């Protein structure tokens, strides 16, 4: 019984880690969409001078950082007994 409970605990913990990684990665994707795609499309359709390269760099960097952070959650997965 203890082995089965241990296995179930590991599976639940792994699933929680995967869901957390998914949430953080989705936040990173959202940062890129909001901070890079939206202003770029707006600059193309209206005035190119409205595009702030520093803001685009900041948002894309933050998106990459969130993605890398999400990968650390997946690196911590355990093998089920």
C-alpha cells in the first residue's frame, strides 16, 4: 500500500509541476504578444515612430526569462516508483 501511495504522490507532484510550468510559460508567451507583436503591428499599420525598441526588447526579454523559468519546473520532475 505504501508503494502505491508513494507512486500516486509522485504522479500528483509531477502533474502539479507541469501545470505550474505551463502557467509560467503562458505568461511568457503573453508578454511577447502584448509587448512585441501588438506594438509592432500598430507601428506597421499607423506610424513607425510609435515603436519603442527598448520596450520591445524589455518585453521579449521578460518573456524569454519566464519561459526559461518554466523549464526549471520541468527539470524537477521525479520518476514514479
